[in-house]
């Protein structure tokens, strides 16, 4: 967790606790509603395929930035 940011972790294990971190299994729409209620105007979705798909399929992604990292095997 970064102290200057509020992080949200999508998980079924919502009993975890950490400063500035919200562990949730809420729907993407409900997550964004809570973020908006806290006064945030911008959100970055940084996750894996499952988290990204949840928000994309709900029509909640407005911009997509792709970073390509070359890998040598």
C-alpha cells in the first residue's frame, strides 16, 4: 500500500485489514460509487485479466494504456 493513495483489492477474503486499503468483492459499479462518495475524481485500474474484465464488461473503462515489457527467455 502507498500511504498517499487509497487502494482497493478485489478479493473474496474481505476480512483483511490494512491502512488505506479496502478489501472488497463488491460489483464494479458499487466500487466506483464508493470511490466517488469519498471525493475521488480519477481512478486507475491496475490489475490482472479478471479485474480488468469485470470493469470493461460493465462498460466502466474510458481509457486504456498498454505497457509492453519485452522478455528474454
